């Protein structure tokens, strides 16, 4: 017999102490309800109700059983709810890769947003370059990630794509730092500090192709995985670099300027493995990450100082910091 179903019927009758009202509440006829209670009593070897012309009341066995039955049914509901949350990705651990150049502000906002949407899910963020993320997502080493485009997504699903315009990071003493914006051609003769190609080959090649097409052929390529190392190289006069702006704001000895006509646009999106074995929260993680990146792009923090020239629409450029 279906013990849990019969216990639910028993609890309803015990609550009403009236078979007709209990049957109406349960949406069933009274005879089948009475028969089900009889089957339960036979299964348990005890009468659960004293039935008389004066009405129905719990027997001693029924009174003893009631609390245990209610507790068992409550635990069953908790178990079902737990299974639903786990199936929806709300429990366990989500292993997610993020690019090494992800800022602390974005990481903090991403973790906060995940905690808000999945309070019982542990999100394990790992610093992993795009190329390695693709490998780990395909092999099961990661559940989700944030990848730079273009990327080989043959075995992946991709979430919403966010486009981030890049500017140029210059030594503050550079004559170009006095301009409201810089063309790629004006960078001719400079070295370029770029992330290692192994991190994101598609995006690396795209950056160099656009530079060459716009008249900027770097005198020398230098590589920096760590944003702090990138800033140090630019500060020391060993080249220029491309960035969204937040990295440059950390260092008063460099200046960030927009690139004229926005020739370099970094496209990034959440990714997760294709197929039925994907983590149930992976798609939602990609959506959350896209929202965080979009907000970060439009709400970049400013530092105290003198604002740069406004753009054509009248909105101020990222601020230049003036130190005495």
C-alpha cells in the first residue's frame, strides 16, 4: 500500500473528526476514504478512530500515531523540496572559471549576485584563461565560465554576450595622454603590452589584426598576465596597453584614453558544456554574469580629479587624475 498517501488521509480525518467533511476537503467520496482508513488500520494492526453514533474521535492508538504521521509527512515534503532545489541547481557547488584580468569589483559583484539568486549554492570561482576554460568545460573540470571571443564553442553553450570597448593605457608623461582620445595609428612606434596568446588565442590575434589594419604595428610585443605587471611595464615606459579603464585607475602614473572610433571591442559571455550533463545552474550563472558585466561597464568608479573632455554626446570621458 502507499503508506504516505494513507497517512495523509488519516491526518485529514483526524483534523476534521468527520469523514464527510474530510472527504470533501480531500476532493473524494466518503466510501473510498472510509475504506482507505480501514486498510491503514489493518496494515498497522490497530484501530485509529473510535466510531459511534455520537461521532468520531481518535483512539489511543490514533492519538499516539498522529504526531509521528505529521512529522513523517513534513519530512517527506522537505525531501521533495530539497530534490527540487538540487535539480534546479540551487544546492551543491558550481565550479566557474573567470579570466585572470577580471577586476575585484566584478568578482565581488558576481559572488554577491550568485549568493542572492542561489543562497544555498557554493560558487567556486577559479582564475582560468579562456583557452584553458574551454578545455576544462569540455572535460568536466569546470561547470561554467566567462570566455573571451572569438572562441571555439563547438562543445559549449553560450549565454548573453557583453561588448566592452577598450581604450589605451599610456604613461602619464606621454604627449598622447594630453589628447581627449587616441587613434591606433598614433600609437605607431610604441611597444605593446598584451596578455599571453595562450590565454585567448582568438582574441589575441584579433587585437593584432585590428592594430595592423589601423596603422599600429608594435615595435615589440611584451606579455603580462597580471594587471599589476601590465601597469608596471607601462609606467616604466616599456609600451602601451589596452584596457577598459578600471586597471589604469589604480595607478596615478598612467593615463587611460578612449580609442577613436572604438576599434577594439572585447566580447565576453558565460559558457557551459553542451549536453544533458550540464550543471543546472550554469545557464543562470551566465545570465547573472552578463548582468554584472553590463552594470560594471556603465557604472565604472571615478577618482577625485579633473574630468577629461566630454564626448560628442556631452557625457564626460573617464577622469584624469591630477597630482601635485
